[in-house]
């Protein structure tokens, strides 16, 4: 029975890595669709969101079954509870990718944001993709140094997010109301994607160390 239990715990971790990989693929494709106004790629991101949702739901059901059957304690309990919380954040990250792709689809064949902000969104997208890949590696290895790297990348996204607001609220902004709304929403989606990754990284630090990181962001 103990060996079966350990196999189930390994399956929980494997499923988290799988979902995170799907999320990384989603944000990469959403960012590309957004930057290139690629409606076909945007549609594929939107369609694939249900795959992330289904995988997260299946993981939750497995975790609940483990809690009911095995009644884990100590680190084993932390693994299962952390998995439930992480899967919810991963699902929300998939939603953020989908929202970015939806903006690209709605504005096709036009670009979503004016030229003056495109470089900013290229940087935000690249950072989110980097965060997504580091998060997958963190879930695979529990290397807490990756959690700190994710928080550093999140700080950069926060700065870019603020710069978008400075731009659209500035006197030199030439965009119309639609441009302002699109830029604000897209920036928020990128920022929230990274925030969820930071939240997961804190949970993984707790899993690895047993110490809860302070909620300072």
C-alpha cells in the first residue's frame, strides 16, 4: 500500500509538470498571436484552454481521492494540499493566455496596440514565457532558487505594467478609446499571469522547506 501511495504522489507531481508545460505553450502561442495578429494561432490558444481546464480538474480529483483514501500527514499532506492550490493557479494562468489571444482575435486583422507600445508588450510577453518555463522546471525539481528568479522576473513585468499606464494616461498618447482599453487589458493579463506564477513559487518554497514565505507582493 505504501508503494501505491508513493506512486500516486509521483503522479501528482508529474501532472503538475504536464499542466505547467501546457500553460507555457499557451502563453508562448498567445504572445506570438498577439504580436503578429495571427488569428489562427489565437484560435488554437482559445481552443486549447479546455485541455488545461480538464487536466487541472483531473488532478484535483486525484488529490481529493488521495486525501480521502490515504489520509496523508507531514510532507505527504503538504504535497497533496499544495497540488490542489497550484492547479488552481495554473488554470488561471491558462485563462490569462486565453484572454491575450482573444484580444488578438477581436482586433484581427489590425494589431492590438499602437506601435509606441509594441516593444513593451514584446518584453512583457518574453518575460512571461521565461517565467512559465522556469515555473515548469521548479515544479519538476523543487529547486527553490528558481522561485527567486521568478520573483525577479515578476518585478520587471510590474515595472513594464506601470509604464503602460504612464503611456496611455500621458498627454502624448494618440491612441483612441479602443486602443487604451486594449493596452490596459493586455498589460493586466500579462501582469496577472506573472503574479500567479509567483504565488505558485511561494507554495513550492513552502513544500520544499515547510516555511511559508511572507506575502509581500
